C-alpha cells in the first residue's frame, strides 16, 4: 500500500485500526456482573418472598437476559467498530460525497453555468512563520499545483467581497479530489461562522470537523473521529470574516479564537494541513493584533482586469451584440463606476445572470444590458443595488416561481433582517438566546424560532402540557377504581400531580432541545440495521430493568407494560441526533416525537386499561402519549409555533411551508445549502435585502 504524502500518515492509520479492538472486554465484564447479580437476587429472595408480591424466578430470568443482551451489544459494537475503522474505505466514500456537494455548489456560485474567471492571486507574506516553497503568484487554474508545493500545506485565501474566494477554494477542493490518491486527505468545506469557539483551541478544529462529518455526511461518529484523528480530512474553513461581521475584529473576537485553534491544530509534531478564506480588511486587522495562521501561505486575489472581464462576458453570454454598449463603456471609463462595479467575479456573474435570462415561453430577453450605461447609475453602489434589485424577479420568472416575486422578496427580506439583527456591530454585541450566539449568516429551520420572539415559542408548549395534564389529573381523581390498592392509588395521584411540576420547567428552560430521530429509511443499509439493533438491545435492556422495578410495586402486568414503553421509546427514537440536511431536523423531530408518544402512550394505556377498563386506559394512553410526544418532539413544535407567529398579521410574515420555499430559493440560486442550513447566495444579497426588506 502506498502511503501518499508521508510515512507518518500510514503510521497513524495503523494506530487508528488498533483503537477499535481493545475495549470489548468491558461488555463481557458487565455481562458477568449482571449474572452475579442475578445469582445474588436468587439467593437472597427465593426463600423470603412470596410469589404474590415478587417473582424471584422472573427477576433472575430478566437479569440473565439483560446480561446476554449486554454481551450481544458488545459483540455488535465490536463488529461495527471493526468495519467503521476502515478509514481508507471511509475516506473514499466521503470523497465521492464531497465531490457531488462541491460540484453543485460550484454550479450555483457560477449562476448555473460552468465558466469561471481565471482570477490571479499574489503571495502576501506574514511577519513571520510563513509556509515554505510558496510561489509569489498564481491563478485559479494553477491553484492545485500552488497548494501542493506548500510545506506545510496551509493556505489562507484573502480578497475583497465578491472577489471569488469561495470559488477559488472550491476549485482547489475539486482539484484535490480529482487527483486524490488512496491515502490523501479528503478536503471538506465548512462554514467558519458555525465554529464553536468556546472549546479548547487544541481540540476545537478536530471536534468541530468530526461533528460536521456526522451531521452533514451521515458518517458514524466513531468513523468521523477516526478519520480526523488519522488526518484523513483536510478542513477548508470558508468565511472567517463572517464570524464577527465587523471590519476590525480584536484579539478576543471569534475570528481570532478560530485562528488560535487553527494554530493549535497539529499533524503529529507539525502544523495540520488546512485552507481558510477571509476578506482582506478583517484578516489584516487580525494581523495587527499579532494573530495570523502560522506556517501558512497567505494569498490575495487581485481585481479582475478589464481584458479578463471582457473575455468572461463574451464567453458567458449568448448574444455578444447585446452587450456591446457595456463592453464599450467599460473600455472607455477606465476607473469609473461601471468598470469598478464589474471588477469582481461575483458582480460579473450577477450581471450575466440578470441580463442573459430569457422568457421560457417567447424566448425574449427579460432585461437589456444597456441599462447599465444609464447616466443615473453614476456610482458603484447604485450599479450594485440595481443588479441586486433585478435578481429576484428575474429568477422568479425563469424558474417558474409558484410564489409572486414581491412575496419572495418580502419573505427573504424578513430572514435577511433577522440575520442582520443577529450580527454584531461596533456598538452592538452579538445576539444570544439561552447562552447560544444566534448566527448572522445561517438559516437553520429548527433554530429559527427566536424570530417569533423568545417567550411565545416557549410558553405555548408549557400551556398545552399544563392543560392536558390537568385534564388527566382530574380524570384520575374522579374515575380511579375503588378496587385499586392504596399503593396503586398513590401511584396514580403522584403521577397526576408531581410529574407536571418537573416537566413544565424543563419545557420552559430547555431553549435548544436535542433533535429526536425516527429514521426508518436509514435502516435499509447494513450500518443502519446494526445501529437499529444496537438501539433496540439497549432499549429493551433498559425496559427489562424498569419492568422489574415497576413490577415490584404495580404487579407483573404493569411491569411488563412499563418495560415495553421504555424499550420501544429508547430503541426507536434517538436524541442528540445530528441532522444531515436542512429539513431533516424538523422531520426527524416530528417522527421521533410521534414514535415516543405512541410507544409510551400505548404501553401506559395498556397497563392502566387492564386494571381499570378500556375507557380509562384510552384516556391515560392519550394524555401520556401527548405529553411524551410533545416533550420528545419539542424541536419541531417550536418550529410550528414560529410559523404560527409569522403570519400576515405580524410584522414579519413568512410562508406556511417555509422549508419548501427555501428549497425553491435554493434551486433558483437565491440561497445555498451550508451543512444543516441555508445561506444567502452572497453576503451582498443578504445586506441588500436587509436594507430593502420590501420590494
């Protein structure tokens, strides 16, 4: 086997293979401990307990079954871990997934086209600790060869807004994937704005990278962490300047903390390979605080020169003759507004997108590029706003929008203004809710509920649970059969009056609940089946334990029902689930909440109904299922409250099917997918909509 860049990587791979093989003994120890416990229970209770109160035979059998389940789970985990530690195969599969994602991102950033501008960049050495072998200049077409010459392979791409930093990074990613050897790391692009800077610098990049692989590419957590540990993943941190959204981030800024984490990211004794993009002003401000990425080559993208701008437009548009007034004006104006406005890849792509679109029915062009030479457009900002103002109606017409163009503008304006209000400024800190900093760039569906206020989305679940459980408590007190023992009656009264005080504060204080999961389609592949079996084993084992404990007080029927409820709830739902796409968190939370509610409600209703009658059982099952489902699916419930609170009568209207609307906006090229959320296609579009939220 060839070792790629270094023998050190091969050594790390061998070490990683060994990690998954030495921890199985703990499951055997746990199984033996449970068997010993079963024997002790049999010895201590066989002679002194009557079968009417407690079934020692059932207890011993249950504990023995639990021991077997634990050992079986250990063997399943061992088999899965042995499979998951095949990092070479996992990296190959990851490379295929990343290539598909980045190819689509490239197409979107280029306005649905495949033609790029061969931008130039120049080396800007730092005061010290630069990468070795860095050439003084390069181009987009040469970026792969440029990066491979660096020692260590650490590159910082800087440029003005719209200069093509992300496109250059994606071009490097696709080049590395196309020329990748089996042991080469897989480049993975992440939004720097989402990094958790509260973690220790020495582990921040690795932990964040592993979580991103689990969340976005659906890798098993063990596989993701082993890929990161073996340095088989190359982090590409896109948009360092979007972390603070100020022109002069200081030493304590999130961007500075991220740079310190990058400097602590090691590959053995050397600095770990990485790529980072940032605007020039923000990066130079960080350098003034003596913070920069050590042992890296910092390059700066140059403005697009006039010949390359003309070459791009001529090669991109379908009718060169329509653009002659613009091409002529650009040549004559020198450094005047039109030439400056069209000196970045983003603005050139924007102009081509707006003015080269045609009506799908008649084939007529929607707009005339000669508008750009209108004397009223006498500044760079006016030309920019003119192009951005035409973008939404143009794309709405071309992509046959099911929504009126003015509604699209207004809805996106609400979201852009929300992000703008979250963005820190020189006079206003970043907005936080429940200790979490709200993003100024990412639109994550299940985390948008603060848009409807911080109280209403929390109050409504509390009110619903309080009302439901009050009805349940009243029913229990008035319809509890007199034939129940005093102990059973006390259990009923306690559950009716003591559970809500414990649950309601949790519903109010849990601002960011974990996402429940019921992902049955993922059971079809073999890894999904293994995961489901593992969860069911854990759930049923816990159910047996709960059944034993409950059975002592409530009898065999109640114990079995309680065990069934816990087993199904734990086995079929899984909190702390990392969603893979923008919509999955809401869907998973709904499915997980329904599964938990049905499982727990049916089991509780069965236990109560066998003793108190069908009507009482159905009532108890309905109430407990509702409350359990609401608590388990709190993420999706808060999303529904968001939609209820952003109707036409509010000052921030949004569509009922917000996820569907954002998906259409993605297909139309107005937003892009970034991990589990959406981002506006370009920061200039977000800022324009925040300034002009209504058309």
